[in-house]
C-alpha cells in the first residue's frame, strides 16, 4: 500500500477511535445523569382557612391510649378535607383546666373540643363565653341538666364523626363570611 493511503488509513483510524471515545464518554455521561439521585419533592405550603379548631386534653396529651388521641386523629383528618387549622393544648394539671380553657377562648378558636378535663370546668367556661362553641368528649349523661346551649357533649365512640361534622360546619361558616 502506498504511503499516502497508509496515512489516510491512519487518519481514519484516529478519527474512528476518537469518535468511539467521544461516544463512550457521552454514554457514560448519560448513564451517570440517569442514575443521579432525584431531589426530594418539596412539600407545598398548605393553605388554611382563617379559623382554628382547638383541642384541650389531659396532661398526657395526644399519646396513644389517651382520651385526646382519637379526638386529635379526627381533627387532623377533618383538617385535611376542610382546611381548618387544628391545634391542641394539654392541661398541666386538673387545677389548670380553667386557665387553659381561657387561653383557647382568647385564641378565638372556632370550636374548642375538650377530651379529658372535668366537665364542670368546661361548663363554667362555656357559660362565661356564650359566643364560643364547645364540644366535650365525655360519658353521655354527664350533668345533662347543666350543659350550656353553646356546648355539645359527645361520647368517645361518636366523637370522631361529630368532630368531622363540627369542622365541616366551621369551614362552611368561614367560607360564607369570607
């Protein structure tokens, strides 16, 4: 083979080798890009209505097995559907229930749900704040004659359904006035 053809073949081999190298680098880059860990999806901010439902529990709070746990679970579930903001406050001790109820009243909760604290203190707070709505999760028949008109007493078994209804009603009232 003449010298000119050898040079041409050499150049072709160089170009073919260079092309193969570029292709290999490109394939490696694509493989690396495809296997790169995807960023976590950032959660979107949740938009709430301008109303809150508040829960007052015993000092054990919302731990599993406490009176506040099922009420809190029902509130969270209803909040997802209604966009009513929910919060809870454990009373430090039985003597502090009146102060905690006053705190929740000052927060202007749309409804105050009470699971655990003494009914007498809830009824006293309800009478002192007739504009405030209360829901007491207690044994039915709990001082039935003394229940103020702004208070509903519900059993632990019916509490989740009644809490859901209360939060839906609260959301509907809030949307109508907005």
